[in-house]
C-alpha cells in the first residue's frame, strides 16, 4: 500500500468535496500522520471514508468529519482548546498543531493511555490527556477559546457552554439517530451564544452520553 498516495486520495476525494478548502487544514492532514493513530490491525484503513474501531467500543471518526470540524473552529496559535472524547488522539494532534495548548478528556483509562502513547510517539508535546467524564466539559482547566466534542451529544449543557470565553467556539454534533446536526456555537457575549447549523450526519454518541440522557429526576 502506498501510504502517501492513500493520504492524497483521502484529501482530494473525501475531504475537498466536503468543502474543506482551508489550505492550512489541508496541509495539516499531510503533516499529522493519521495512520500512526489507527490500531495496527486497521492501519491500512486509516484513510478510508469510515469510522475505525479503536477498542472498548470506541471509534476514530471519519476523516471528513474531523477535517470539517477543524476548518469551522478556525484554531489560532493563541487558542486554549478542549476536546471531549480523546479516542485515538488524532483529533487532539490536529488541534495541537494549530493551538497553544489542548486539554483532551477521555472517560476510559485504557483508551486515554493508548492516545497518550500515540501523541508522545508523534512528538506532540502541547496536549494534556485527562481521564474523566467530560460530557459537561472540564471546568477546572477552563475557560477555553475552542471546544470540540468528538462524538455526538443529545443536547449541549449550559455547563459546557459556560466554559467558552467570549469569542470562543464550540463544534459539536447534537441530536439522536437518524437525525443529527453538526453545529458551531459561538459565545458572542457573556451568556450569549450564536448557533450555526453546519451539516447533517450521524456519528456514535459520546461515551456515557446515552446513559446520562436516560436518567429521570
């Protein structure tokens, strides 16, 4: 398998057609080696238009979803970023290449450990991997300039929104199958938020989101 040809095909055949045209994002996809974050058994599928299993029932999201989220967030070098749902660590590596620092929260210790090892092997030094439930964010390290949720949520909690600085952006996929909406929510003032619907899709729920949503009080 020609890895570089597969990477080129992924960008030209999957990602550009999804209107991911920001040259900085496209360049990042060449630099951050997606195959290094995929489990060895799925390395040859790293560039396929699909979710890749990473163990414990978790997946890497499809490349075009991650690329689109990166483009919409418009990460700057001064940004402090929160990712909820570390997974393989690939999205954190993309974010870290553009941001000042990334805090990524993973609920499963074994997934967090694997992601940390992937990031260290890739030489990514400006990511802090935290183990815990990040559905309502990670307030102890906030506030943040950008937040991305790598998985879907039934709804966005006010606790999560409050962790955005004024001018901060949240990229999240909300709803329940078969209809989910990717959204960019921007904090335009203290307690004031502007929501833009980006595209419809269906992705797996963030670990723990289903259970949380089913509680009744």
